[in-house]
C-alpha cells in the first residue's frame, strides 16, 4: 500500500500531471458523478484514490447505471485549473458504494 501511494506521487512528479474526473453525462448519470464531472484534482490529494472510479455499481431500485466515469490526465504545462471540491456527505452517503 505504501509503495502504491509512493508510485502515484512519483508519477505526478515525473510526468507533472493532474487528473480530471470525466463522467459520461446522460440520464443514467447519478448526482455524485455529475457533481464531480470535469473537476480537476492533484494526485497527492487523498480524494484522488478515494474517488477513483467506479464509485458504485448498479443500484437496485433507481435508474442510475453502474459508474462509467474515468480519470483523464492532463499535463501541468497546460496550466489546468485545480477546482476539486469534496462532495457533500449527503451525496457520498447516497451514491458512493465502493467495494
Ligand atoms: Zn455515479
Ligand atoms: Zn461515475
């Protein structure tokens, strides 16, 4: 685990990248994924691991599919604006179902 984390940091330093959360936006996208769509995070933020998709599987009794989101990596040379906002506890409780 420690090694894993170290690799992320090395990767970030070596390639100077940040990650952008990319959701497939349609009527099956849940409010949590919608909220995170297009937000940019640095890889040393603990939320990077926590919100690495899939964030949930198909949820019984609603019309949201399993999470289809992914990270897009952007070079810091492109001067991306880091605009990550930690989702509200309500969104997490309702839609976050990591195995
Ligand atoms: Zn979702
Ligand atoms: Zn998702």
